C-alpha cells in the first residue's frame, strides 16, 4: 500500500530547517512540510510550532515523479468554523487565517495548482497593475502640465 495525494496520516518530525520540517512517514518514507503549510497563522519561526520527535498529523499534498512528498499540517486539520457565518464585509469574506479576518481574494481557486501556474498568474496580475499605474501617472502628469514642457526635473531648477 503506497502513499497517495489526499492521504491524512501521522508522522514524526525528524528535522527542522528555516523553510520547513521533515516528517518520517509510514513505510520508511520522508516528506516535507513547507513553513507556509504548518499553521493557519503566519509562522516566523517553525520551531515555535513543531519540535524534533513530535508526532504530527499531515496531509499528502503532492508526490513528484522523483518521489519527493509535499505535506501540509494545516490542511490535515478540520476546517475552522467561520465567524458570523462568513458574513460579507467591504466586498470580501471573513477568513480565520488572515490578519483582520479579511479575505482579499476569492477562495474559489482550485486546490491542485502548481507553483509555476501560481507564479505565472501573479506575474500577469502584477504586469496589469503596473500598466494601469503607468497609464494613470501619465494621464495625471499631462493634466497638471508636467512633462509637456520637455522639463525632466519635475519642476525644480538646477541652479
């Protein structure tokens, strides 16, 4: 019986690094819990949450063709109840894992998104926002009269 993505099991923490914890799993296998998958809150020091030798519950999130096993401690826990029934506030929804209980993006994204896909989406969104910002700045500098006189010193003299 091998491990499969989605399995929830117990393992023993065998090592801790700045970026995560290694967990010994059944059948002599070892997986890694990235620091972002340790708890529902921000984790600055992983040693504040786990210790070597501690038995933890983990969920198998990924298994690469090379056999590397990605684990999550926070997704192995039952979902936390939403305060006030997840009421809407300023266009977002409340989420217990974020400061101020405010979720900026929809939680309707697929679970099995690769890192490359997430980075590509982030870059695309970032490029769009930068383009909008540049367009806004160009429009406001034309309206205020700056930039149209060929003066690149932003209104300061160079005496």
